[in-house]
């Protein structure tokens, strides 16, 4: 019997029978079960497939929306993720919606907050993002701002959302309007989805605040009460699935937004404000090779040798910014090789340090090991950037500067709020 996508089918495989809606037929057969969960079945193990019920045709009526021209214009740029999506009840899967009218159809409240324009830049997992995609987003932001947009929302999958927010913080300078990254930890086919609240909060903040610059808008806590506006260079995803996974690191959030009450409360007294400046664009060199090495027990010199042909290297060191260099017994003779390889890399390229602790500051003056690293040429002392922001900054500096010493000097300077003069202890683990 023939069957197609969207049909309810019964599949006999091995010693089991499953019934569900057929979502995908290659390379695995994917079913959405009545429980709401999806399962994948290796087609080699299928003994029999029969159609239980043919998919019903659903004709969608074109949406016509009249927008309020008196409201500020907010441009939404889509790169992927589940913010602008809804359940397709024909297949049981989630489909994306990108047109402005479709967005307002999904989130009618948007129409009362701002005029909406919408553009699809791509439809990809954020894990697949590369420097060229950062540039593409930057160019699209500039085009929309030059055309009169009051602010920009960039929707993206959450896994690399903090990398992208940091990248655009460096690309856009000056940035005279708010540019907010938004994602959803829970997809739109789940009752606990955070997509609507995050998107509506971002639009409210853009429409009703005087903030300018790059930030990130996600849930403050597990409830649908407030969203945080988080600084683009001082934020990190700290949980795999919680709706409040994104936290400010070593600083406070910029503001909190309750879109239902149209309430905005600034946590920072000093922040960049809107201006009439022309937006600036400083792009990444798209073919750069920048490495990130996580230091760990049983560290081998070969792990550094792999980066010999790279343009720059970030070490994610332990504690205050350390890497195994000392030979203390027979088992640690490998560290002599580590030191030799690291010294060679420092002569060829910028090598900089960040810390695995996430919170706190690099301090390579305290112990002899840190001082040895500085003598080899490793830089980053007194910086308190997250490893992700440090990686992005190093790559961006390599894109702008030709001389290694210029890159190393600027790496230790605060350019976009990525390095704070003092650590705000009240926000530790917030």
C-alpha cells in the first residue's frame, strides 16, 4: 500500500509495532507518536508498513494584516531556530513562518507593539554557523537600519546565540539602534514554549526604550513574567534546556522587560543610547583559522601541534589562567614538550588566555606558572571575558589588524564592554 508524508501509518519492525504520523521517510523513517514524541526507525528493520489514515488536506487562508504606520518599525531577521514556527497538523511536525503577516498571525500582539518587517537570511542550526554568517547578519542589519528601522531582532537557534551576539557587538560600531538576538529553548509544538514571550519582549524593548547596541533577550526565570536584556559580550548559555538558560556573566543584565504590562526596568544606570550616527560595519575575515584549546589533565603537546597552521589560538586554561608546564616527576615529562610547542606557537601567532571557571579574572602574576606563560608570549592577563567572547574577539581582531602585537595589545583592552573594570559580585551565578 502506498503511503505519504502526513499519513498515519502502522509500522512493524523487529518484534515491535508503532503507529504514528509519518514526518520523514529518508534515511530513517520518522514517526510522531500520539504521545507527542518522535521516533526514528531504521528502514532495514522494517517488516511491514500500512497506512491507517490518509493525511487530510489543510488549506491555509492567506493572512492580510493592516499595520499601524504610527508605530516604530522593527525588522526581524531569521537565521533558523524555533521562534517563528508552528505545528503543522498535517504532519505533526513544526514548520517555520517568516512573512510579516504570518508572524503577526502567530503573535497578534506584535501588531500593537510595532510595525513589523521580516526577512529570512537562512534556516540553519546555530551549531553550523561560521564567520561568513556573522558577516551576512551584520550586512542585513546595516541595510535595515539604513532603511529606517528603529531596531532589529535576529532570531537564531540558542546553542550559539551568545557567540553570535558577541560577534555582532564587534561588527557593528557605532550601533545607534537596539539589535537584539532572540531564541527559544522550547519549540512551538510544546505548551511550555518560550518563543512568544521572548519575541514580544524584544519588540516591546525596542519600541519603548532608548537603548542602543547589541544584546540578547531571553527569559529571566522559568515563569512567563519577565525577560532579561543581556549584554552581547557578557552572556552565556548555562543550561541545555531551561528557559532561563542565558545568564549575565560577571555583570548585571541591562534591563528586564514585562511585555504584558509594557514595563521596562533598567538594571544598569549607564548604557548606550540611541543616536543619529551612521551605523558602522567591521566584518570578519571569513577564512581565518582560530583555535580554542581546553586544558585538562593528561594534556599532550600534540593537542597544540594541531594548531601550527592556524592564525591565532585561545587557551581555555584552569583557574587564574594556567596550562601544565612543570616537570615534577617521570609522568610529567610530557609537559616539557608542551612548553616547547607553546613557545613556538607564540612566535608565529597571537596566543591568548581565558579561564574555564567562566566567572572571575585571569591573573597570571600570582603564581610562577602564570609568569612563565607570559614570558612565553601568552597574553590576556587581567581580562575577564567568557571563553566564547574571547574566541570571537581574537578572530575579529585578527580580521582588522595585520600585526600580531597590535592584536595582542587590543585583546587586553576593553572595546565593547567585554572586559569590566570590576567584577559585580552580586551577579555571581545569577
